[in-house]
């Protein structure tokens, strides 16, 4: 059978999920591409036709799919259209995020024919505490393109939609994780939480450096920063994606969490991307 169109649905405050999704789409070789970017706006009511392949790429926050991504995708539905689901995580763990995304997509009528977990630079990553810095890199994106080509091959090998079989994302191979760094991380997290050290909930702003250029206002996916009041962040809205921190032209924003040092120390070894199809 043939699929003549592809829709890329992505939520990507720091562009990692979008890069992976675009590479997968390129790999399929399908030229008719529609894009739905959930980063700043909901998808709205969207019905995906059966002959369209949907690629959904989302970031993982704290082992779960970014809640704002699911909220903005809630009105997307299909009637058996094939879907590829991708969870992008910051080199620690994606836990049940891919399974969560699978349940969400399946409930909305998609047939999940492939899944993947990719590593992207962690939201808390800085020069001082690098966590999967620079990922996805060129090798990651090439791997994503190859994955896209394999998806196209799978589709073309199926005689019809009934023969295009679904996958159980629970069966995806987990990336290798050394025991001792993980044990050290968990032990330090427990110690940190027992210490009573206050955890930052929003980025800090250096008022001397901030020139109110509005970059953070424009690039905050949650609308947590108001124009004219750039030195204030709404703690109830902030999702700690750190898009404002990573992109601030004046370097006026920082998110100094002790978890950054823990993650950088305990997860130096880069994990591998995994696919199932």
C-alpha cells in the first residue's frame, strides 16, 4: 500500500523534538508534508485521514509526556490512520512516557505502527552542567532519517491497511543504564529532598542584564511571561522547559537547580536511541 501524505505533530520548546521529527519525515521520502506545531498553540479540531501517516514527537519531563503537549493535542482524532510516536528525553530516563503517548494516540483512533525514544539535550543542561549537550547531533538525525526510511518500507510492504500491523511500544528495547551511576543519583536525590534545600520553580532573572527585548515572552510555550514585565515569571504557568533560559540573547535568565549537577554527574554516558516497528 502507499501513503501519499505525512503530518508532523510536535511540541518542542527547545527544538529537540522538532529536529527529530523533521528528520524522520525526511527519511520517509514523502513530499506532501503538513506540520502542526503545538509549542505555542493547540492543534484545534483535526481529523487525520486514513491515507496520511502521522509522526508525533514530544519531549519527556520528569518521566512523563509534557502535559501541555497532550492538552494541545486533545482534539486530534483519526479513524485508523497510521502513527509513529517518538519520546525525546534528556538522557536520564523516559520511564512510561512512550506508553503514555501510545495510550493517548490509540484512544484517539490512531494505529501505532512504530515508536522510538531519542535523546535530546536536557532542559537543565548548561555549560557548567552539560546533560546530553548538543543532542540530537548529526548521528542522531541520521538515525532518525534511517528510521523514517524503514517506516516507508514497512508501509509499502503491506498489501492494505489491515496488513499494516500495529506495534506494542512496551516491547521497545530499553537503553543500557549502568547500575552504580543510577544508584548514586537516586541516593543523592533522596538526600537532597531530605535536606530541605529549596528547589527553584521558575528561572531567575538578572535585572541588570535584562533589556526587555521580549525574546522570553515570544518563546515561552506556556505564556508564563508577560510583555513589559519580562523579569517576572508566573510560577503556576511555568513548565520549566528552559526555552527562555537557553535562548535569552542577554543571558539574563538562569535556572539554577541542584538537579542539574546531579544529572550531569550521574548520566555522563550517552544513551542510545531506540526504535520499534
